[in-house]
């Protein structure tokens, strides 16, 4: 049936959790040989993590034309070179912002069909499943072509292990720099910060937080929890937090496992952005605040007392 | 002398032909531009009697202009005086060509009376123009366009009036005026003659003076004539037809686009070729008085939108591209939103559709027809809209509410209230249509529950759609997503037609407006009433029992879609007065037809407001400064916006919906 290339994504050199479900989807019945491609990250150190899910060879793609990290067009050429080198027929990656970018470029260059945001794959029959209208309907698409490129929605497929022994190797791609793109500056997001839309835990501050400085209270707690910090529209409007932190109708839509709302009234505009959170904990001094009607746990109290107490408790726990 | 008269006759003839010729060519071009645009206008000349009445009141009565007192008065003075001197000027023109011609020889009595009137009416023009100069030089309101154009027009008009007086002053001298006793009919001209002692001039001197005044007068008029079609003074020509063609009814629907039309190459207003002739007439009619800008909530809070500039910029764009339009080269007409154009995304999306501009416009320009059609084009053709609207559009499409709550929970708000569903009670007198905010927003739910309480107190036979209810499509439509809106409307129409309600009661002015003014076009024209009207009716029928109220001072905040869009200005106030609150009711400065928008209309509720000051803060500041403890609103979106604005200012004023207030003051 042909080999499958898995476009692996890493975070600080480590394989992201969301890869495993994607690998599981690509593996299907298991009669395909899976090669893991790494652009950024070391094959040797990542091998352990992915061989558990059935990847038999981990290929670290490097380039003689300098750093690939900030150059999507070079990454594209390098990836295509690797695919040709290893005779890859299917390329599967995550429908993340990076995956969507890179896979679309590859598909265009190879003139291959591309399906992103899939929630299930059947590579043998070349059929992918996508969800439409917020999950009301499912579409099964048959893709025609010798090569297929598929993006899998993060966390859509439950990871299943299928251990094997993987080799690790480095593939140095010949990439030409056509000079059409010049990187003048690369800015990373602040180290240690978790992206709101990908976070499992979010702690959000409302207007009662009172100032931008007071957000450090939430930041401290969030660091211990491994959480991202969000803000309500009122807090953003008051200038306490940037718009990139805004959760709600006109900000980010999030769906964490745990959402801690500190000093939020729970307006419908805010709730619209986090209604899919699994567990909502509300901290508010007003017992009539609508947020209590929507939360799983409510703490009636001042966030300036509760949050530091929570931080202390977490510190105690980690030090033990 | 004979040679001079002959030469004058030839020269005047030539100048008249040239002046009127150029004027005609320029006006014809304007007319051709108006006919060249592709858009379909639904303006029609119906109800002629009413339209003639409009001409009598709005144009001759100047009632519309005088809504702004001092400038309106100045305009009235200029208007009548300028009109009054015109026949005299025409006579002078004819007389220049044919020196033997004098109206005095034909109808001396009538002519004398006319001169008497014109002589008096002309003077106030100078007073009016003096005021116009005073405003431009001393007062300088920001909304008023000043510049060479405005000053030239004032200069032209002043010269015409001043030379009018000098000509007439000379005419009172028998050697100039001939056999007709001009002095008998003139008042001010006689005064001019005496002040300047013109009577003491030699016959040759007075003749020379007369001729100089004559030529100045004639040349200025002809210059003015040639100048008008290219200036903002085009309103002299376009305002009257525009006022005559104005929509006679206040409520209006958005233009229904035929989205099923398979031959349509484009939807909405993408470039000036997509305008319709009435839009173009609107652009011509604008005189840049700036009243719209003064009222516009976007402009006053520092957004790049000003209705006046929008009209002006669009007019310039139309003229810039008129050569292509006249040649029919529509494909090469540049898009409205393009690099370097003052018309930008932010201009279009800053509009709250509050309609304050249309309301105040003295020449009835329909600004929103332009804004809403331009948005439609951006959304349907360019997929260009504020990114945060994407989620709202998705939610509306999938769950039929802007927040994306599961539509099967739409009826949950009335849990425990024992509200009948229309499926169980199809013969109900009233179908209470709750709306999205009333169904999902906590604040809105409290309002809906208050409405239900009051309905029950008055023993009204009503039912709700519950989980069957859908969004009416207003937000999507005003945000330019006509396709989505029509899809939603279709769905809603089918549901309504299934039950054929006798009367629909809405708790939200947006639902009210859409059902009342837009649904009949989609096959569901039902009797619709907003709760302010309905509760008033119940109060008048004495179906509500009032009790002692705890309210101190309170004020009513007008919802745009209730007041300006549908003229429901007195109903909510009367409701409050009849509910024992007549002594408590005070008015804010910006109220009734000049009420300030809360900032949420036109889909703005679901967009970020990053430019300038927030509109709800602007309104909240007024409320906090007025020290009025209670604000009555009649729209759930106003309630939310005002509450948030007041909270931002740490104000203690409380916003209630009128239904909540009525619920509190009744038993």
C-alpha cells in the first residue's frame, strides 16, 4: 500500500502529545510502514516517544541551506525531498497552524489532494472523515490521486499504542534558497507560556483584578498548574491585559479541561468563548454573579485571597 | 451710447448662451452619470399628494432645515431672499439682450408689488450670509465643512444681493429707470441710494454706476451658474428632487438582494457602478452641513466614519470614475475599498446603523442604504469582515444564536414559569417571540421573565416557540451576511407560517424591526408589537394594577431600532408615565430622535471596538453625569451595553428594562 510519512511536531525539542492520536489515525489497520519526519528536534531523542505508536523510522530533516525553523518555503522543499527519498505515498500531519501551512505548500507543489481537519483516516481506501456544522454532520471524502496529504484535527483520535523498534537517522536535504523571502526578525512567544487555545487548564482574570500588575498573581498560579492565563473583555478594555489574552465571543474560543474564572461575572459574551470547558471553577465575591449558575464549582470569596492560597497549596504540593 | 447698447446686447447674448450652455452641459453630464450606474433603486413616485405636501413643508416651509435653529433660520432667510431676486435677475438678462423689454410695461401693478417684496426679502439674505461667515470664522464647529468652496458660494451670493440693491438704487433715478416709478416700491434700495448719495451723480455718472452694477450682477450669476454643478452647491439642484423622493414612511427594510439570481455577477455595493440612481441623487444633494456628523456616534467617539465624509468621498470617487461609467466600462471601475481610498474597512464597520444621520439630514440622504450595501458586498463577494464576526456567523448558522449555545436549550430560560409552548396552545392570542438575548443572556433572561410576569398579571393568553424559536436574522443581515440572513429568515418564516400567530410580541427592538418591516417581503407579514407598546395597551385597558413605586428619578434611553427606525418614541415614555412614574421621568440631553446609540447595533455587539472611545462609555458618561439613578431601556442589547459602560465608570446607576420596571410597580 505504500509508505506513510508522519509530520511530527515538537515543542522545545519534545514530541507534542497531540501527535500520538494523529499517528494512531494514520496507522489504521497497521499494514503501512510509517516514517516520522522531524523538522526541528533530534531523531535520536524523539525515537523513544514515537516508536511506541508504531513509527519504524524517525528521520531528522536538516538542510545545507541554513536554519529551516523560520523558513516555511525551505521546509517545504526539504520535506518534499525527504518524501521522494523515502518513497512516501501518504503524508499525514496535524491540522495545527504549522501543519496547515506546511501541508498546503507541499500539496500545491506536488499537485496532490489535501484534506485538513480530518477526524478519521482510512488510507488504504483513501477515505477521510471530516466534521461539518459543528459536528452535526460527518462527511466521508474519497480522495483520488497517487499521493495523499491529510491533516488530522488535534485530539480528535484517541492514541493507541503499537510498539515497535525504530531507527533514527538524519536526512540532509538539498534545498535551494531562491532569495524570495528574507527573514528580518524571529520573535518567539514568551518562554513557558502556554497557548490559550491549546491549554488544558486556563485561569482567567476579570475586571476586579484591577491592574495589569495584578495579573502576576494569576501568572504565578498558572505556572505551577501548567495553565494558560486569559482575561475577560472588561479586563482587556480596561487595559489590564492585551487582546491576545481575551477569551470570549470576540476573543479566543477555548475548550480546556479545567477553567478557573477569577472575578468574572459570566456575561454571555464571555461564556460563548469557553462554554465547552469540561470543568468550570468560579471565584467571585458576588453570590448572585451569573457565573455561579454556569460553573461546576463556585468559590464565594475574594480572588486576592483565594488565588494566593491556591498558589501556596500548589507550592506545598510540588515541594513535597 | 447706441453702439454701447448694441454691443451690450450682443455681449449679454453671447454670455448667456455660454453660461447657460456650460451649465446645461455640466448638468447633463451629472444626469448621465446618474443614469449610467447599474444598481436598482426602489424609489417610486407614489402617494403624490403626500409628496407635494412634503415639498410645501420641507422645501417651502424649510421645516426640516430649521430643526437646527440658528443655522436653519439663516438658511430660510437666504433661501427666500435668493428665490425672490431671481425673477428680477431674469428680467435684467432679457433686458440686456433686448433693451426695450420691461415687465413694468406689461403688468406694472403686479411688477410693483413684486419689487416691493423682493426688495425687502433680499436684505435678510445678507444677514443669513453674515451668520454663515460668523459660524465659519468664529464658531467653527468641527462638523461644518469650511474652505474655498463654502467661502466662494457666500461671496457669489453676497455680490448678487449687493448688486441687486445697487441696480435698483440706480433705477430709482428717473434718467436710468425711465418712466416707471421704482422709488415708490422700494424700501431698502431707496435707502442705499440715499446712503451713497447716488442722486447727486451726474446723468453720465449714474449711468456708468448702473452699468457697472449690472455687469457685476450678471457676471456673478453666470459664474455661479457655471460653478454650481461642480460644487457642494449642487444641492440647489438636487435637494428638491431628493426631498420630493424621500421615503415617506419612517420604518424601512434593508434592500432584499436576490441571492438566487444565477446571472448576478456581484452582490451589494462593490464600486460606484453598483450605486443606483437614487444613491447618486443622494450624493448630489449633500451640501456638507455636517449635521449627520454631529449626531454620528462613530464620529463623536473618534472612529474614522463620518456620514458626511462618506457621502463626500463617495461623490468624489463617482466623479473620478465617471468617464468609465459613461463609456459603460464597468469592468474597469475601481473597487470602493482600495489602497489610497479614504473609504476603508474601518469606515464601513464603524457604523452602528443607528440611523441618526438619516434622521437629521435636512435633504433626506439615505446613508445606510450605502453602508449596508457596501458591507453586503464585502461579506458576500470579498469575504472581508472583522475576523471576530466569523465565530458569530458560524454560531448563527449552526445554532441560530450569536453565541453558539445549543439551539435545543433555547427554551430553558422560562423553566419553572409555566409558560405554554405554541405547539401545545396554537390558538394563543399572542406569540411571545423572545429573541436570542432574551433566551440566552442572563441579563436578557431576567427581562424575558419580567415580561412573562407582566403578561400573567394582565391575564394575557400567550405562548412561546421555546426550542423551536430561531434567530430572526437581523444581526447577520446588518453585518452584511445577506446569504446567511436570508437562510435564517426562510427557516423562521416557515416556522411562523406553520402557526400563523394572530399577533407577535417581541421583547427586542431588533426582532421587532425585522418582523415588522422585513418579513413580509419573505412571505410572513404578521401583526407585530414591541413590548413597550403592548404593555402600554395593557395599562390603558387597566389590566395592570399598580402599587407604590420605590423609584426616584429615572430616564428613558431610546433604542435606535425602536425610536429612529420605527418611531416608537412616546409609547415607552407614556407607559412609564401611566405607571405612576410621571413625576420621576427626566430626559437626558441626547434623547428621542437624537438619542445616542448604545453602540451595539448593526452587528457591532459582536465586533471589537478598538478605535477611539467606546460608544457605550460615551453614553454612560452622560448618564452618570446626569445623576439619574435609574435608566429604563427597551432593548436587551442596550441594557447590556449601558450596564457595562456604567460599571466601567464605577457608576451606581442601574439599568432596567421597562418590562422589569412595570413588573416592579405592579401587583
